[in-house]
C-alpha cells in the first residue's frame, strides 16, 4: 500500500514516484517552489488512483520529492467538496 499524505500548503497534488502515475503526458515545463526555498521544474503530470477508486488528476511528478502529497485545497475547488478531519478519518 502506498502512503499519500494530505498537505494544507500544497496547491497541487505531487509525487516523487513516477510509477504512481497513469496517463502521464508532457507539458510545457513549469517551476514549483518548495518550503525549503528550492524549486523544481515539472514537465510530466499524470493521474493517480488511490484506494476506493478515488482518482487524482493533474498530479505533478517531482523527481526529487520523497513522498506523495494530496493538496487539501485542490479537491475542495475541483470537486466542490468539503474535507473534514477527525482523530482517525478524513472524509471528502
């Protein structure tokens, strides 16, 4: 099982593991900034499928990233949903 973490500071979903992505395509390279003050060029977004069949679109492949991040703001905007956290669950 692959671990995906929610990130309230991320504006996009991201992964450092290209094998997590399907339907990868090439786009005009864009630069993204990290909290550490560094930046990376991203040129290959794709789609990730999580447990329960939840699909994340436009997931950025960031080769230097050591984890998988789900932007909290993105599903709220894209799917017009509410994200609720409790001590042992997250509900979209």
